RNA sequence: GGAAGGGUGGCUGAGUGGUCGAAAGCGCCCGCCUGCUAAGCGGGUAGGUGGUCUGAAACUGCCUCCCGGGUUCGAAUCCCGGCCCUUCCGCCA
C-alpha cells in the first residue's frame, strides 16, 4: 500500500495513477476519512493525556478525591477512542484499495495494444512442413492428456506422462540450476498454502480473492504464485543493510481459479488451474530497485536464450499493469504452432508497496531509522507455456521433438521425444 | 489430538497491578583515554502515528511488551479466546 503521508501530499498523482491503471481508487473518500480520523484522534488523545497525567499523580499520592474525575475521563476517552478506531479501520480498508503509482518510464495506455516492445531476440523459425500445435504434438506422442485430466479434476487441468513429465521436470531443474549457479540466487522450497495475512502482504487480497483457491474451513489459500510465500519470507523482520539484496528462486505449482477468463485459451497447455513455475524474488534497498528490475528481467530472458526460443520483451503500459506494480516487463516467447507469442514471464518491481503491507524493513546503517525494502519478482519461467514453445519450436516432420541442447544433460539418453516413458 | 511450559526492544534476557516503553548484558553511535582496529571510562541508542512549524531540526501528545476481547481510575503483569514456539505422549509420511 501507499503511505498515507504520500497520498495526503500527492493526491493528484495518486488519482492519475489509478485512473491510468484502470482502477477505482477511493482517494477522496480516503482523504476525508483520514481527516476525520486525525480530528477524532486529537480529541481522544487530549482526553487520554489528561487521564494519564492524573493516573500518574494518583500512583504516587493515592489521593482519593481524584477518582471521580479519573472515572469520568476514562469513560470519555474510551468513547472517543472507539470512534477514532472505527475511522482508522475504515481508513485502512480504503488504503488497501489504492493502487500503487507507477514509474515515469512506464508507457501510458489502456490495453495490451499500448504495451511497448523494447527488444526482441532471435527470429521466428521457419519449417519446411505444416507446423503443429503443442497439444497436437503432445497428444500424438501420448505425453499430454487433457481428456483424462478433465475426468479426474475438470477442465483446465492436464496430465503430463512419460517423456512429457520428465521434460517438465528437466526444465524446472535446468532453470533452478541456472539461477542458483550462475545468477546467485538462493533456492527456496516454500509452503504451497499460505494464510490470509500473506495474501494481503503481496496484494492478492483484498481485491483479487476470486482469482485464488481457498481451503474450506481453514485460514489457508493455495498459492497463485511462489511470489506470495517467498516475498513474505521476511515479513515482520528487521534486516541489516549488509544482508541485501536478497535473491531467492523458488519452484512451485501455482493455483489459479481463472475466474475472469472463461472461454479464453481453453485449448492446450496454456491457461490451467494448476501450473508449474520457477519464480525469482528480490528484496533490495530502494535505490537499487529499478536496476534490479533490469537485472531480473535479463536473468529470466537468459532462460529463453539458452533454450533457443525466439522472444520479445514488452514494457507494460499503465492499463495492463497490476494493482501493486510500479513497473513491469512481460516476456513473450514465440509458439510457432499456435502462431502467436505466449506470455511466459512477468517481471515487476513494486517499490515499497508490498513491503509496507508485509512489514519488510531494514536498517540502512547503524543508528539509522528503519526503512521499507523494495520488492521484485518475475517468472523465470512459467513451465506450461515455455514447454509449449519448446515442443512447437523443436518439432520435427515425423512428429518427434528434438531436445534443446540446454536440456540434454537433464534428460540423459533422450535426444528426441518420441513418446517414450 | 492430549499434557506442561513459553512468546518482552536489532539480539539475549529481567520484570506479577501505578513512579515501566520496560533492569541488565550484547550490538551499534558519540566522546575520553591509551603512541598503532583491543581493553577501560562516560554518555547515547525501540517502533508506529499525530500536533506545533513554510520545511528541516527541535519540542510535544498518543499507541505499541504475539494477536483480539475483558476486569480496573490504571495492565507487560490479572481473566477469556486465538495464533505460534518448545518438551513429553499419541498419530502419521
């Protein structure tokens, strides 16, 4: 969330940012409630102050004549504080609904059409035969099974079998190894269920609860991304500047209800209720966060380069950005069979928006006051769609699929996928 | 799941109704001392959120001893509920 202080000082910037992000932001209501809260708080505190002074006096003197006035003040203060608390709760609820502002380099725009391609790598491969989609390839090889998954779990689920399952596992391991060995990340295996507080911390709640699955009867949610547990890893802590930056990489399954995407990407291994993802999370000092976004994005891109997949990087426009994001890049890899780009990564910086919610702080130097960290995260990468792009890019005329060089050591003895176990 | 104990500042750890936002130690900061990063001496050092103020600084109010309620003029301290941790038992992979 934003600092109340910041909203008071820059209400127009906050209004503009919300409008350009396409979010409803109750800024005026918030400012009004905040004003009333401060008024009420002042009154309550005046009363409390007098009560405290008398109480202190009574502590030493035991002067019984003070008691009636003390009782009176006590009751009065309680009433005023109750009113102030109600306002403060109202204010906090409103505050949680205010989206983050964005960086000046973010393109202004309403829809995905306004995103800006900042760079491309490689070219669209050409084939001397009719290309097929990953789901045709996968089903023909018997390594992807949507029908049986539908019977077991419903639509938007999939089984991977044999070489398909091994391929995904190999890709996960390849990505984890790349980020830990070459990019300096610490591997984390995080809880796949988190509590409500954690979901608030990263901003999935209160506004986007419909997108997540909740465990019945318990205060637990299935994580929609490892961003949630990993960004919350140091919640309520006071870190030392010397520990920063913290770089974490986590594999996890991700669970999403896809509430708002009925009819979209219904075919194939693209938009599922459960998918695997390798996620990068960085906790950095404020001054370092924009540079860290470029670094993180580059590290996600490296996965695609090693896999030899053509891709492009988009700077997301205001309207296509998330609620809490300060700046965001999407990585889109080319899927020749589908004939379109698939979003395989989203890399974002949140400034102190999440840190404030999750209470992620550090002490800049000895004797200095605590500050909020800046948080970043990015997929590196989402397995489903990256796997699709591999199948479609490396497909052969005979229906088999060449295993990319980068994955050979992770699939010993398998140079081509031919539907084996 | 059952029993017992426990959650206090950056850290360790005292504190069972008022002069306690909280002893002591560690760490850190400033100064002194010692002719060379140690020891010693003195002082300082929680966070949050308001107000005064153009702002900074400074001063000042309030809140915060896991969370939420309650008792009381007054709660770190007493009562109730919750969460978490430790140990033992049970169960289980």
